[in-house]
């Protein structure tokens, strides 16, 4: 058990990060692996924190996109409704 803990505390190498980033580039697999990396028990602490940060940023971006498209959609909708009166 102590060996696993020490491996999870070790600094990740450039090779480890390259493999991680290549996995993240695969569309659906990358999204699923973010959850595996973030909440898995056997993952490196650095990778866990990075994955949690990525998920938080992703949630913020999705939230902002929903707000933006809702506002833009409402403006566009009212502009189109107003132009039909002429």
C-alpha cells in the first residue's frame, strides 16, 4: 500500500504528460478519462488535481455558453419578431 502512495506522490515526467494529453485529444474517451483521472484512487496527485481543474473550467465554459446563447437567442428572436411587423 505504501508503494502505491509513493507512486501517486511522485512528480510526473514529460512522457507521462504527453501520454495524458494524447488521451485527452480523443473526443469521447478524453472526457471520460477526465473523470477517471479526477476521482480515481490509483492516480497521481498531480494528474488528479489537473483533471479536477479541467472539469471546473469545462463547467464554467459550458455555463457561460448557455448564458451567452440564451441572451443572444432572445435578442435574435425579438429582432426577428420585430422585423415581421413591417
